[in-house]
């Protein structure tokens, strides 16, 4: 009986094990918070985006970076003159530890509701990295979040005067979600897109071409098509460098009307190279 119990617990221990992260210290470098445009603010560390959308009736937080990033995010929100407890909604791009790792703690600090796609919501509730995540075995699990609202593709979520729309963009993970909203400043209104990661990154033993339901990357293509067609004045991404964010920051101009289409083109090229490499390795 004891041997059986040990065998049953081994997979659980494997899921709970924290996997070393060589990039985390660089991603978590401090970054002074600032206004991006209108009621939209950057509150994350330098290498991982976390975005606050503010209104007098409550705020929305998009992505929560690493567990170690929570003190920065908390302090950044306060430095900008807002209160963590005024966060009423937390959403994420995808539920890897570097973008959703801080969700559980920030949910506790704020009392906010958490909303996610069906796949991502299940991951949040369990905390463990699921078998169909391409990066199973090379990323750490996240702290579980007990109460997660399941949303559907195209659903509009509201907090006060803010309306934010979910766009399911699978590929990097099956539950990936991009977000769009509109911000205004001095009579100028722009459409913002927080585009989820769409890179075909995986563990060494994972093959996108061996997925039974989608061996040809059609999930990626649906997501690229969203980027091609979205109204996209300002592009934000979970990893700021993926969209040239800091270059735009240095120029004090975040608008990049062709940003989404350029990101889609780069994603298509990366995916095709990955599928080609996998085909050659068979």
C-alpha cells in the first residue's frame, strides 16, 4: 500500500517542483510605472508587461507577471495614485508562471474577480501545468486560484466605464487570449491591443505537427488572422520586447498602426520554420 501511495504521489511532486528560471531575474528588473495612453498604465517589471486600465468605478489588471513581481506591481499601482483594492478584474494573456504567476496573490490583495478562457480557467484552478501545454516539463506551475469566471470568445467584460473584449488566440497555449479596449486622452481616442504570445516554443519532446487535433497550426493561423484584422493603434505584448515597446517608449509615442500586422507576419514565419524543422526531423 505504501509503495502504491508513493507511486501516485510522484507525478504530483513533479508538478509542484519549481523549475529553475534563468531569465526571471532579468525579466523582473525594476521599471518605473508610467501612463501609456489615456487611462492605460504600465505597472509591471521591465521584462514582463502588467497593465492597469483605470476608471473612477474600479480598475482592470491585464497580466500579473511572476510571483516575485507582485511587490513591484503593488507598489507601482500605488505610486501612480491608485489603490490595489480598487482592482475589480484580473485577466491574463496565457497562464504560464511568467504572466499569471502573480494572479493568486494579487487576487487576495485586491479581492478582484479573475476571468479566463475555459482552458486557462482550469489551469488556474488546478495550478499544475497540464499535459497539453507545449512547455510541460520546462515551466513551473502557478499558485491555484479558486474562483475563476469562465468567459467565451468575443465576450465583453466591464468594470465601471471600461469595456475590454476577450479574443481567444490559441497556439502558444491552447487557452491563450488577447484583449482589446479603447482609451482616450485630450480628445484623441485609440484602440489598444494586448496581443498574447504566439511563438511556437515548447519542451524538446513536444511536436506541434504531432498534435492530433491541430497538426498544421490552424489554431495559430486563426490567431494571426485576428492580429491582421484588429483595429490596432497601440500594440502591447506580454514580453514588451516582442513588440518593440521600449523603442516606442524612448520616443514617447506608443502608437504603431502596423504593429499587429507585423507581429502576425513574424509569427507566421516563426511557425513555418518550426513546422519545417519538425518535418525534417521525422
